C-alpha cells in the first residue's frame, strides 16, 4: 500500500493510471503502470486491489486503459481512493472505431453508456456523476474543437444518427 502522508493528503495528489512508456508520463502526477520496464512511480496491477489508501487522491487520469480491465473493479477502486468531489477522467476508444476491437480489450464504450446508462448500469453508479462527456474525432486539439463542436452538443444523439467516433473523453465526479 502506497502510504500518503498527512502533508501529501492535503496536497493535490493526481494519478496517471496505465501511464505506459516514460515519454507518456505526466509531470506532477504519480505515474502508475503494471510494467516496471516503463519506469512508473508506482508499479501496480490495476486488476487487483490498488496500493493507495482510501480518500487520498484528488484526480485520476486514465487514457487507453479501462477497456483492458474489469470496469466494475476499476470504478469501485477509483471511488475508494478518490477524495470527496475528486475527479476521474477517462479516454476510451469509441465502440465504432475499429481499434476498439483490439484482442486485449474487454470492454466497448459508447457515450450513452456514460451519459444515460452509467447511473444504473449493473444497478450502481459506482458513486460518480457524469460531469462531461464528449466524442473524440482526432488527436489534434484545434481540429477536435472544430469537428467535435456540433456532435458534442448532444453526443448520444450523434451516436444514434451518425454512429461514428474515434474515442470518448469523460470526466466523472465522485459523489459518494
């Protein structure tokens, strides 16, 4: 268990889960990965209990990792370690994108999963509310603003009509 001291507990503790290679590490964040060859700050298997104490983390960022994991365990552990009102930001592949079906992926996500179904999927909201959900169409931030403006006015409607995106960026806020 990673012990976070009282002085750290009052600071802004941020986790970058599934950080990957050193070039993808985030400065000022605790970079976490299961592969020690990536030189993360913490080596942890996210399929097991996470080595962080309850209510010790302010923010969690997880890009391209949740689709590889049991998402029920992921959301439960995120809720356990986040402080009250903490945020969890995810970037996952959209189910219409061919890369979503990579052999190691266990889950396929839609905006509707988060926006409509998240609060009662499997009978729980995991203690989170959806703060923001947007469809991703490109890795270029400027182009994303242009291309994504209209679809992200109502991402669930876009999925029903056009049915195509590269990924989903969602921010959840801990409510329990």
